[in-house]
C-alpha cells in the first residue's frame, strides 16, 4: 500500500501531485520560519492554549462558507483551518512531542485500518455496515491501547466539551446503539409535547429552577426528533439562526427606507414588516 521515498516514487508522481507536495512543504517552511527566534513576535508567543479560540473560530468560518455554498470562501477558510493544524504541529515539534509527519501518518494509518473493505478482504453491502465495522475497529484500537480501562460507561465515548446540541445528539445516538431509543419518530414527538407541557407548568408555578431544567429537557427532546428525522441539530439550528439574521436585517432595511427607527415602532407594525420580508423571500 505504501511506497518508500525512493527516486522511483518521485518519478511516478504527476506534475499536479508534485506541486501539491511542494505547496504543503512551503507552508511548513513558512510556519517554521515564523516561529524562529528572529521570527514573528506574535507567532512566536503562541501556545496550544492561546490558539484554541482561533481553532474554534476558523472551524465555524468553514461551516459558514459551506452553508453559503461559497466555494471561493470555502477555499480560503480551509486554508485558515489548515494553518491551525500546521501551527499546533509546529509547536508540538518544537517541544519534542510530535511532528506534522506523525499527524499525517497517524490519520493515514487510521483510515487504512478502518476501511478493511477497501484495503483488506472484508466485504460490505452498504454504508451502515461500514459504520458498524468502523465502530468495532475503533473499540478494538482503544482496548489495545488500554483506553477502555478508564471508561465505565458507553457514554464516556462522547466528548463532553463539544457544543451542547452536538453532545446531546451523540449521547442519544450512542444510547440507540444498544437499543435505548424510540421505536419511531412519533414517540419522540410525543415526548416534545410532554416536555413543553412541563415547561408551561413550571412557568405557572414561577419556579425558575424548574423552568431552567424543563427547558433543558425540552431542547434534549427536540434534538431526538431531529436525529430520528435524519437531521443534525447543530446544523439545522445554525440554519435557523442565519434565516433569522437575514430576515431581521431585511426588516431593518425596510424600516430605515420608511425613515423610521425600529425601536419607535410597535410589535404589531414590526410583525407586518416581518411578514412582508417572508413573502418576498418566497417569491
């Protein structure tokens, strides 16, 4: 599967492949230069910890371009995200922990191991069987590494530091793997109505602690509906946020065109503007 870096290996590469390798090498050299003692003061002072907000920011900017279906923007933002990977690898290399070589070889080896239907003799008939094999191999890898000895629950496999909607959906999916799931989406919808009623009851009692807990349960139930409907709750909420932002900005524009200030208008009038915006979007 893998070829040694001999002269023959380089001769077999196409010009496109050679250029791709060169551009990646160029990025690595630029990053290394920025981190040298006489390099960029800002880049030199960065650490794994200080870069965390930038990694998160760049990830969401990639998602934004995907949602806009803006391929030019996606190209740029993927570059910014790649920079974060190279940056962390450079810092780790300087500290003697690992290098970009180990990052790349690690993910390459993992892809080969977890695709035995491509790189081995395993036969699969559909994507579901691929996922079953993936999870089985992943569990075996963790067992061999001794990681599973530290886990006492199936849910320990779910990252608790990700956005709450994503965590909720993964918790539900993980529980579903062992049969703890609704028989159909109607059961999940009934649970949403039940949780909504509990929120209403807590509001009537003016019990702020209970309201907070019941709203959490309601959101968790809605995520279950999204999951069973084949939707990713984090992404669909982001889409709803974008839609609200787009429509509200259009409303602001309409109000300004009338020579008025939005804060001076009644909710009834604002609702009319809102309806106009929705009608125009549907045309």
